[in-house]
């Protein structure tokens, strides 16, 4: 049974008050009743975007509920501001902030505690792919970053090859199919058939209007995590329309 697709936009460190217009245009012209849409703006915009017709998510959270952590945001704060989901373990956070699988697992547990759906990101570097380590890398990240209580409702996995993010390069469809099948099998081994087949697997990394349709056709691809192209309503809308 095909899962309902999810197209999630990751705005990264982009977006000002003027970006609210992107969401207005999306809602006016570009939503697709056949798929779910999520916009993950910077935390400063979550409160302003929530309730405007598109579900909103965060891009990171701390693992604790509150405390002396200057600059950090608790999952409960994201929920309080109107977020329904949070991206965790994005490769930029893993690289810029030294986030390990163990930290990502703690953050995922925190997201669930706050009632947020976690979008946990995994993906190999180019060196790992060249060394034939892609599946081993994904296996280790999945095992280390996803806590035991995963369900189809609380977890989404995003496969994002690091070398495809923001580069305009994408894996072949066969490479995407191979990794997504491997993720599905790994989830099945750990959580059983029912849960594994209810967890949506997104592809991310240079998804654009021109390649979205063929990527969505790939088996075990249940949507996309979109960076650059989610900043323009027209491009993001074209990707949503392809889902
Ligand atoms: P990109 O980013 O679509 O700009 O490649 C994807 C991501 O980092 O989630």
C-alpha cells in the first residue's frame, strides 16, 4: 500500500518576515490534496507561520525540556509556537555542531515527548560512497539515531546524501531505490513489518521541479525533503504538484 506522500521544505537559515508571502502563495495556488506539505522555517518564523494553512516544523531542538542552554530551543517550545514536526540530525547540524547519532536519538526522544513528529536525516558523504560504505553508513546512523519507540506517526526518515545537498547533483534513481529499500528492510528487521511500512521515507538533496516527478516514482520514496527549491513558492509548488 502506497503511503500518502509528504513534501517538506527546509528553509535552513533563510527567511524573514517577508517570506510569509511564500506560504500565502503556496496556500493560494500550490497545495495538492493528494499529499501532505510541511514548511520548516527558522525558529523565528514558526509562530508567525503557524495557523496559515500549512503545517509548520522546526529544524532542530534540544533534548532537554528547559534549562541553562543559551541559544537552544526545547521541543516543547517548538510545539508551543505551533510546530507539528522537527527535522533532526540534518547533515549540516551533524557537521556544524558535531551532532552524533547518540545526540540525534536524544533529540528524537525529546521531540516525541513534546508530541512532535521527528524527521530524522541520514546520508553518506561522497568519500563514504566512493569507498563502498554507503549502506554501512546508513545502517549505523539508523541504528544510532532512532529510538525504540518509533511508529508510522511519530517518525519520518529522510535519506539525504551529503554530496547531493545544495550541489545540484543527485544520485541515480537506481541508487535512490537501493538506499530506500535498504532503509525499509532495516526498519522491518528492527520494528516489524507494520511499523516499517507505515514510516515515510523521504529523499532529499537537490530535489527540483525538473526531477521531482521521477524521484517520486521510485519505490519506497514517500516524499521529499526540499532545501533551496522550497524558498520559492513556484518551485516548491511544482514539486508539491508532482507528488
Ligand atoms: P537542497 O537541500 O534541496 O537545497 O539540496 C536539501 C536539504 O538539505 O534538506
